C-alpha cells in the first residue's frame, strides 16, 4: 500500500515538473539514446603556428602586460588566428585555424590562460570545431589542457590536448607548438 502511494506521489511530482516545464514552452528535453554509450576517440596531431613578427602576424598582443610583472607577461592579452598544419613546416597542409586568445595569468612564472577554438577545414572534419580552455606554462616540456566541447563531428566532445614546443624564435617571438588532441565524442 505504502509502495503504491510512493509511486503515485512520484508520478504526480513528474507531472508537475513536466507541466511547469511546459509553461515556458518546450525548450528542453532529455533523452538517453543507445548511441550515447558508444563514444569514439579521435586523435588529431596538428602544429600550431604563432606568428608574431612580420607584416602579417597571426597573433597580436592587444593588451600589454602589467609593467611590474612584465617578465611573466602577467595581464597581457594576445588574440590569435593561427594556422594549424599537418606537419611542422608552415608550408605543410593547413588543416584548420586556432582562433582565440591567451592571457598572462601567472605572476611568478610564465603561464597563460588559453581559450581557443580549433576550426578544422579539411576532409571529414571540415566545419567541425573543438574548444580548448586551460593553463599553459609554456616553458614546461609537456603541457596539458582540457578540451571542453566541440561542434559538428565533435558535438559533446571532451578530452585533452598535449602540447610540446617544437621551435621558439627568441628574436621574433614566433613559435611552433605540436598539439596532440585526444577527443571523445559520439
Ligand atoms: C616547405 O619549405 C621547405 C623549406 O623551408 C622546403 O624544403 C619544402 O620543399 C617546402 N615544402 C612544400 C610542400 O612546399
Ligand atoms: C569546407 O566547407 C566549406 C563550406 O561548406 C567549403 O566551401 C569548402 O570547399 C570545404 N573545404 C574542403 C577542403 O572540403
């Protein structure tokens, strides 16, 4: 008997929830299709070209660092639209663009908050994106940042990227960084 009352109560509660959701229009629904148990893991290896020198830089500091911390670039903001290529040479195939910014976020070391979207433009990935948000201590040999989401093929993405600096020109500030991206999606 008490079980029956419990079930009835649960049903009423559910009805109330659906009814109240209906009040604001049907803007949301939750399902659990089978495919959601079968994720895929995609590994992407790309080279990120941060070109700060020359006439057509792809990476531009829009906010200089706070002077007191300028050796760590704390407080600086750099916007970028960097080429992502299939190989380490800049003239290798461009597979997409890394669009976003990095901001000096550490006072006592060289560390940046990076927020960027990798917008792919070749093959099956054309039009799909992944978004990366994380901390990049650029002097470490290997850094890791989370993949926080994606679009297109990478809807519902999560994962991580591993970064390794391939070259850094102290004079120009230009850098090439290898990104190994491990992306779980459906
Ligand atoms: C890319 O540039 C290098 C020299 O920097 C050259 O040896 C190579 O042939 C070029 N590759 C292509 C595909 O143009
Ligand atoms: C990628 O998609 C865009 C827009 O649909 C299209 O114009 C372009 O030709 C495609 N590129 C490749 C390499 O498939």
